[in-house]
């Protein structure tokens, strides 16, 4: 049950991120290009990725918003839990790599940022079988409504 509480907790973090994105006062979409460019000097491997994202800011802003909405819904409700853990882990690794020198500032850094912790949480959720208790995934399997059993088991079903 504690694994599912952790799942819901990280899902609530994504809900808060989504609220930030959709609140017009935060200017998420209008400032996305500038934020992406601000990571150019700190990206691992140079500014190429940050420059590419900034050049296609509208597309990446919408991708980020969609990713945030998916993770918020999937983790809070327990829908496609295993797939959400993979998507969340990969996105956190990408964010970590593009913010590398901002995250690991030596000297002067005071913490490592949230992304190493997020990656660890997603690994725990995936390996621990999140979605066993309070989750739509669990209900679908228990009621026999799962379609395409192999795909469904891989995407959603926790270890039984």
C-alpha cells in the first residue's frame, strides 16, 4: 500500500506542475523559449539540445504540458501505471541532462535538484508494482475488463 501512496504523492506533484502550466499568470507558454535558452550553457554535452528546443518552443511547450497532464492523471488515478513510470523516469533523466550544470553547481551548489529523486521514485514504483491497490489498473484487472492481455499487462498491470 505504501508504494501506491508514493504513486499518488508523485502524481500530486505533477498535478501542481500542471496547475502552474495552465495558470496564465505564470506565462509558461510565452516564456518557454527563454527558459529553454537559459539551460543552453548548463546542458550536458553543450547547448545543442537547449537551442533546438528553444527554436521549436511552441511544440516543446505543448509536449511538456501534455506530458505533465498525462503523468498527473496516470499517477493519481493509477492508469497505465507501469508505462507512466517509464515515461516519468525518462523525462526526469532528460530534464536532468539538460539542466546538468544548473543542478550540480560546484562550488556553490546546495542540492542536487529533484530529478535524481524523481528517477529513484519511478524505479521504486516500477519495481514495487505500483497500481496494486488504489488504482484503475487494479480495478480493470480484477473485473476482467482488460483487453489485449499481454499489452495491458505490460502497460498497466502490477505484478500479481
